[in-house]
């Protein structure tokens, strides 16, 4: 049965290819970084917590010391002559993920708990095949351009996983309970609106601090979402959690800590102001945060 192990192996193979393709240009820091990341996908469940900890420290050392080099100019021909047709292969990915979620769940070939992720991976493969048949690029063009793109993003490519892990560590350490105790002391007793606002604003603020809504979610849900909104006021867990994540994403729009979303684009576009993307998004993020808080208040409670 196809599940996450297969998907992890596929992802590890891609990063391993990036590592190997970095060697001819003597980009040894890049090769080491993507090679270690490939190892985490291939054998992360076998090297244990201590081994994974050492691996993460090695990644931090490589990224923090500037060992990763910027990519060289692309050698691929300009594809603008194809116009908007270039978006067709990209649309194959979400279309396959959606179709696979509904059609492959009960086939027995794919783990029904992971059918969406596996379908997403299948969509990537189908899109690559379609591009290869249509444009007929050199055999390694997709991997070479993928390596160039990941080199341009650099260490920030692994920031979401790092921050999500940090959120799990905070949850285990009891940060959520601590924040919950402080928050409930401030929220007026019996005020559902105040509790919902505290949850939404807290998700956005913690996301701004930690750089990722996935890191903020376990903390704020343990602090307010679960004990106050769901157990205390009887809120629908699906609505509280789903829209709470959207409130967290509003914080993502307003923080340089979300480097892969806000700092990397500024670097790729060579903007003079590294915070230009954040500044442009604040006017959208704040009204969206208010809307998400209102949606939780209106939809989560019967």
C-alpha cells in the first residue's frame, strides 16, 4: 500500500539529486545541505531522535555560516512564446490531488489516511511527464532547474518544518498551558467574543513571533482553542481549528520571520527594501484577521 514512506522516499530522491548535481560546480555546501535533507527523508525514522538532532544542527551550521551559494544563471530557453499554456502542466498538480482524493481512497492501493498527499505527489510526476512530452527539454533539465530554484531559496526552504517542530516542542513543554493561564486571567468570564478574539489575535501574534502558523497552532489551541472555545463554549472543533489556522496565516503575511514567504521573494526580485513584501501585505492581513475572528464567532457555535 502506497503511503507516506513512498512519498518521503520520492522527496528524498529529489533532494539527493540536487546534492549530486551541486558537485560539478563545486557547490559543496549546497551538496552537503541537500544531501543531509535527503538523508532525513530516507532514514529519519531509523536514525533516532539523537541522530535527527545532530542532522538539524548540521543543517543550521551550514545555513548559518553562509556555506550555501547562490545559483548560476539558467541555461534553459525563454518559454514566454508558449504564453499562458505554460500554466496547463501546473494545473495538473491540484487537479490530480483533488481527483485522487475522491477516486483513489477506496482502491486499496493507497493508504486512505494519506490519499491526498500521495495524490499530490502523483500530480507532480504527471506534470513533469506532460512537460517532458510537450517541450522535450534535456533529460536533466527539470532537476537542474529545480536545483537552481531551491538554491535561490536556500536554507529558508526548510524553515516551515523547523518551525512546525518548534511548535510541537513548545506544546510538549507546556507553553500552551502557561499562555492559557495568563489569557484566561484577562478574558472576561463568560465572554465568548473576547475568547474568540483572544484566540484569533493570539494565533496571528504567535505566528508573527514564530514565523509559521503550524508552529503557533499547537500552542494557542492548547491555551485557548481546546479548553475555552471547544470544551468551555461547545464550539465545533473543525471550524475553530480550520479558521484558527487562517487567522494564523494572517500573521504570516505580517512577519519577516516567515522568511520563505516574505524575505525570499524580496531577495529573488532584488527589492531594495527586504521588508517590502511584508509592508504590502499588512493592509490585507488585518481586515482578513477581523473576518476570520468574526467567522469563528458566527460559525463555530450552534
